[in-house]
C-alpha cells in the first residue's frame, strides 16, 4: 500500500444540461422531476503518490454532481463518476473520503463526504452515491460552485 493524494478540482453549478444527440445524458439527479437542482461536472480527479506527479495510481472520471430540492428544507446530494483503474494501481478511500464543498463565492455553505468503493485495477466501473445534505433555501438558491479539495487515499500498485 502507498499513500496518495488528489489535486483539488472545482466546477461551477447551474441547470442540468438538456438532452442532446451525440452527448451522454446527465446521470444526476437520478430523477429530475423530483425538484429543482444545481448541476456541475468535473472531468477528472487523479490520485498521485506523494511526491510523484508523473504517473497517477487511479482516478475518478466524468464526475457529475447535483444538489436537488426534494421538499421544504429538504435537499439531496448525488454524485456519479467512472472509476479509472487503468492506471498504475487500484485505490481506496479508506484514509479519507472524497469531499465536496458547496460554495457561494469563496464561502463554503455545505459539505458532503463520500467513501467511494475500491477502484479496481483494470476496470472502468460506474460509481454512484446519494445522501441528504443540510442547506437553507437561501443557500440553495445562491450556491454557484463545488470544490473537491485535495484528499488522501491509499493504493495498491499493480505491476504488469
């Protein structure tokens, strides 16, 4: 096992994109008819061995993030991504969950954490998560971005 770390990534949040031929449909929120939502997409988060930035150990691709109003003062966080196990190893969130900070400008107003399943070596698996998140109606209306700060993970390096 080796310690590794992701680099921070950020995206703006807005309406869910419309269906368009030639582009995959948004995967979150899982049921858009259940309420208003804020949506964002981050192309990738890779995990690198501490001090070695040249070769990622594993990654998360096409990360889609949504917060959806499900009722009065009731909100749901959802995330969808593909685990990229076609790098140097397989990875685990055992040391620290992936964090998602929802922001209004530079101020964090809510945070979600996800202990994603093991990203298996030689696989590209879909990973999903959903959980309630505490927000005020005003904060939901004003949220404009999501930040994935740097987090620790552990990886098993797989030699060919």
